[in-house]
C-alpha cells in the first residue's frame, strides 16, 4: 500500500540543500581560518604584563614591612567627587603564598567635612574583575577609579573614607593572584590599615567591606580573615553583590558560556603562575593556548574591552579545555580552597543578587546563602528582579549605603534566613 502524500517525508528543494551545505562548509572554513590566524598572531606570547605599571607602583628596594604601612602617595585631581580629596597610595601587605611582605596599591577618597572624634568610619571597596595584568588596576584611571565605585558619592556625603584596593599584581609587580581569596582579603585589610596610617584620612578603626563579583568573593574572605589577620580593626559588616562565592558550582554553571571563556583563561594563567606544580597547559588545549593567552592579557574595564575579545571567547567555548577543571586536580582542590564560607564571618552580612545574572547564577548564590544561614551567620539576602551581573553593584549601592549607615550607627542588623 502506498503511503499518502501527507505521510511522506518532506524534503527541501535540492537548491536549498546545496546552499545550506555550502554555507556550512564556509562556516567551518572561516572558523578554522580564525583559529589558525589566532595561533599565528599570538604564538610566542607566553606571558601577560607583570612589570609595574609605572614608577609609582614600583616597590622600593627597601621599605617598612609592617602590614598597612604607607610607602608613598600621590594626589588624584581629575574626576574626584566634589567636596572630597583623593590620592593613590602604595602600601605594604602580605603575600598569600609565602607570608613575606609585598606591596599593593589603592585609591583613597576622603570627604572634606570634619571628622568625628573617633575618626572617620571606613568603607573598603573590593572591585569586580578588571583583568590580571598590571595595566588593569582601577587606580590607574585619571579619576583613580572613582567612577567605578558604586555608592561612592553617598559614602562621602555620610562622612566615610573610602579605600579601594587594586589587589596585588594589578598596578604593582605581578602576577595577580586572581580569585585567590586570602590574597584579596589581606590587601583589603592592609588597605584599611593604610587608611589609618594616612593623616589626611583622619580615620578610625571601624569599617565595612563592600564588593561586587570578584570583589564580593574578596569581601566574604575579608570577613573570614579579619579577626585573625587584623584584630585591631573593627569590622562591622560585609556587603557583597553577586559574589563569586563557590567556584566549583559557578564554573560548572558557566562552563559552556562566554563568561567561562573569558574568566577561565585568567584563572588558569594566574594560578599556573602563583601555585606550584600547576600548569596552564594541563587544562587548555594546544590549539586554544594562543587565544587563551590573548584573552588572559586583556583588561575588561569597559564594554569596548569585552568587544575586543568576544570572537576569541566564542572560539574558546569550542576548543578551550582538555577537561572540566572542577573534576581534575589540582584545579578542583584550588577552586574549593578559594571558595568562601570555609571559616566563620561573625558579623552581619548583606548579599544581593540579580535574577537575570548569567555569570554568577542566582541559584549558586542562593545555595551559598543557605549555607551561611545554616552556620548561624546573620544574613540579609535580597534577590533583585531583572538585574544582570554587570549592574548588580550599581543597583545594590543605595541599599548598601543605608545598611552601612545602620551598622555604623549601632542599629541591630536585620536577617531573613528564615524566609529563604
């Protein structure tokens, strides 16, 4: 019995099938050409920039090795918020891997209004990912990075000093220990100490740490390490927007995305430089290595920066990793070691998260908040509808400013763990 015409397999016209086949071949040829071109252009580029950005960021041959000592400072005169004074500072901190003295840089913003008798409260800002080369330091901007600090104007109006570390290896001698929590935390805490040691700041020892993305991870680690590393400082709260809290589930959620193809090479390059017995070649495929090095060497301070490596990132999603680093040693262990939540924080925590975030996925942050709550931390969690990753810090800043003011005023911190 013959099949009816309605049951026959519908076939596209022959000319359309030929055209689709030709287009597929062309696409493959273009992809191969771009990959080969990338290999030809970037083979031989084996490192990212690690020399100090300029003379200001160069550590002197000898300096005061006490953590938080100010080595030098210079004024910032462009783009500074009105009724405030700003400066770049170079200060002593502690290398995470050796415990030896090293240096970090920061921008410091101080209101011109009179300080209280107890000294100004301090906001320690922890910036999101800008890159891993020394040229990626926020303080290098003409305004010292002022335009990139969410809530800066409000904090200054409230009378707070604001210190914004670059983290070691950004501006100063690299490599930058990217997403290495203990390194970030030491730089933040010693930045607060350096603020106390800067006479113009007229600062007291009370502070709140506030960060976004990488800086959210840094803020959480600062909360974990404050009492043991800097017991003389009085941390009153930790605020984090879309924090890179737990690196294993974050990478698993991002593995086939542009985010992983941009941030992955930065992590792999940085960690292969700062951790012994860790090789970038063990995780990046040979054909992807030149592209990965280009991506790792790019600062991502703006949309224009991101646009310059989008094609490379697209290619990286297809040819980047030999294996999932969350399942391969030593990467798996290092990711767990640098995840937040391993030690108690013990001060109020504010965490905000956008529902439309495709870099730090909401479910990862929600699960992390649940763990904090289970550990008895005082957490206020705010899920912000329709907000993506890039603007999470900016959108959260007004709430952070109000929350910070309450902490400095001694008002009991809210918590909503029971509502999660």
